């Protein structure tokens, strides 16, 4: 598991229930910026847009009572679950991609949106909204800081894991840049890289010796299906 630890713990529990033995090795850790989000929430907007559950966690300690009736558009089901958990009443869910979320907002002609974003992030959502003339503002409410695996963290691995789950292009890039991956390609050649989308798979680059598989849909369920 390469996701940030809080998300990875939930995914790991699901994997255990399916009979797998997950190992959590996060590639990033979040740094929340709730003050910036609070200022943005105080400005006029007709709806909120989120492309990560981490954005919701970043605002979770704020007093959100004045905003819980504001519609929220979430990129996918896992993010939507976090939005509902935070108490928001109206949630619309896209297909798990930034492009799909942009299409949903364009089809509904939603304007004056507040996008609670992270850094770094894919440009797909903002690019699509801008091209369609949708009015929106972006506020970065969290940053994902890269982590470097140290050898003691992976000493439990006498052999490479059967699979590594990759949820984003940034995660794929950071995985390939890990010294313990980059400098030991033969160790990982029997490990399968299971990718949430083709875009994630392409971010691995041509240097990987791993067998790469892509989920049929950008959902965790479809990603898990690759383990069968």
C-alpha cells in the first residue's frame, strides 16, 4: 500500500477481509492548510468541488456548520464518503476522474465553484472547467510531502510483494523514484503494478520491469479485482 497512512489503513482493512496481507509503505504524508481553506469558505460560492478525501480531512476541524447545506461535487465514491462523514447534506459523485468531474459540472452548468485542492495535483479538472468557461476559484488546502523509504522499513520483504497498488500518477512517479526501487529494479520485476487508470500506468515510465495492470474503471473495487 503506497497511499498516505490514514487512507491506507482503511484500504488495508478491506484487503485483510479479502484474505490478503497488506504492507503499508506511504509515499507521501499530508500537511493541512485549514486557515487558507477557512478564508476561501468565507467568500461567496455556489458549490464546493473536491478531488481527494484529504481535502475534506483538511477542513474537518473547522466549524463547517454554515456550509453543510452547500452542494459538494466529489471526484469519486471514496471522496464522497468522506464528504458525507463530514456532515455535508448534498453530494454529487463523478466517475473517479478529474475529466469526469469537469464533464459533470459542465453538463450542469455550475458556476462560481470553490475547488478545495491539494498540491501537487492533476490539471485535468481545472483545464476542463477553464476550457468550458466555468467560473471557479481554487484554494490549496493541503500539500502532500514526499517520503523516502529507508531500508529498515522494507527489511520484512525477503522477496518483492506480489503487487503494489498505485492510485495516482504522482504516486507512480514517486514509487519509481524511491532509491529502494530505482536502484533495485531486479528485486521488483516479479511484482505487479496495479494502477487505477491508464494515466497512472503511463506515469511509471518505460524503465519499470514490473508487469503493469490497469483497472477497468477508476475505482478501488476495480483495482481490487486485479488481485483475483
